[in-house]
C-alpha cells in the first residue's frame, strides 16, 4: 500500500542535525518517508476489522512532530516504523469472526485510542471507569506499544491507505453527513471532552485561545451547548472569520499585547502595565478559558485574561515551555487538563465522547462544514504538509489526505 512512515532513529538523527548544523533548514516532510509498497496491516484477531481509508487528517500535533517540537516523554510508549495520522474515516473491507455489529461497506470513523480492551487485556483501574484515554497498559497485550494510531506499528495510520481497528473502537457514520464532516468528529470529541471537564453556564464569559482546528471545534461546541458569550483570539484574519461563522461573538487578532488589552477591557478588566512584561488585565476576566494551542504565548495570554478563581482548560498539548505562573497563584486559578477523549456524561447520559460528537454534527447542532479546507492525494504529500505547516499563506484549517 501507499504510506508515509517514520521511525525513532530518523527522528533522533534529524533532531541532532537541527541542533548541530545552523545552516540546515528542516522541511515539514523531512521526517517521513514515502513508500508505494509498505506492508498492509493485518487484522490482529477475530475482534478486529480492516478499513480502506477515505480521508486521513493532518493534526496540529502531527505537525509538532514533523517540526520536531513535540515532547519525548511518551516516546517509550511508541513502536516503529509507524504511519502517522489519528483522524481517520473509511470503509470496512474485512471483518473478524467475532464482529457482529459491522458489515463490509459500512462507513466508519475510528476512535484511535489503544487501551486495554483493544489490547485484549482485563481493564486497568482507568479503563474500568470508562477513562480509557488514561489507560496504564499502553505497552502490553495483543499489539505493540502506542498511545494512539500513528505511533503504533501494528494498526497503520491516517497517512496510509489501510488501517486495522478494534470492533468496539469504530463508529458508523450517520448517512446525512459527508466524509469531510465525519472527519471533524475527532476534534469535536477532543473539544467536548475538555469542555465537559467544567461545563459552562449559559451566561459564563468564555474565551478560546487559538482558532486552529481545535479552537474552532471548541467554539462550535460551545455554541451547540447554548453559550452566548464566546470570545476568541486568532493569529490570522481568515481564522477569525470562520470563528465568527461558528459562533464567536468577537475575535481578536493576536499582535504583541494589543489583543490582551482589547479583550481585557471587553471582559471588564483594568489594564496594568508591568515593567518588561506584556499588559496584565486585572479585576475582571473570563469565567473559563480554553487553551487550544499549548505554547508559551497562549498560556501566558490565558493566565492574563482569566478572572479570579476562573477555570483554565488545557486542550492543546503543551511541551517543555517557559511560562510565568504568577497569575495562577495571584488569581487562585483552577487548571484542568484534557487528554483526547473517552466517555463523558452529556444530557444526563454517560456515553462515548465520539458518539456524542457524531450526534451533534448529524443533528446540525455543531457545524462541521467549514473545517476541511484542503485535500491532497498521498503522492502529493510534500505539498500537503507544506500547506498544513503554512496556514496563513494557504488559508488552511484542516488539511487531509484523500484516498
């Protein structure tokens, strides 16, 4: 099959080259190799199915890896060579003997977590309570180590033509939504899992830091939950326009600390000007802030814009960054972190988060239409990764491989 793949040795070699050669310019596709005859993954056992992909998304976390910016903390819970990509929709083409809920030809989306049930293990304490996104057995069982698809050598990933998946971790796509809309159920599920950590009240002032795919997913989901006071910060004007379309009341373009001053005033704060520091709104602020980016700049902005005793929800994956935590203490902020998704309680029912996301899209409560802006054939992978890496030039939100 055609696939993009990489291994840890290549990652370490590039990392060394970047640190040692000041003239070396890393390209967003240097980490991956392209093969037209990569070995197709085989179904693991009778509980697994095989998919022919229709779309494989390129996520922000994927691009962090392509740019060698991700943390190495979870590197021991990976196996190689692996095919990147954990946003996956496709058609069932092969079914294990114990699979009764699916048929060949079904349109499905993958939940790409790889917890105990997928691995054929008795549930760990986290999986027992439904929190399989926090599984402690990610290096055991029927498959090789891996937190999710994309870093496990046995499953395949979204940047290849075929994947295999456990029967309990795929969901039929409702007939009334397109492949492109279905692909966005994964980031919507990530957004929803974070939002439900501390569900906002109708009149809460909510601020979303960043208007990439996850930030826009948060905005769209907040609107679906009936939240009216949604503000956002964005890097680019085209992101701001889509954010407004999806439900943001007002969007502020990030520029030095001008956006902090403007948004701070909107949130009824007075603006302090500490020496050698960016502006510090004080006295008002947002009830809840969602950081969809996870870098030093976004976290520093979030800590400034939040109110006393406010809640900061971390949905973007931060790495090893330097942050001034003084506002955390001085405002007694509560920080909640959100890792992928699993089960959540929604409208009185505990359900798989991905199922809730698909329902929200299918019902029209969440607008998934504007997200997929670019699709590329896998043969054109360099252009695809360049597009995903240069959002402003290409006005890109979600870039995907189309098979």
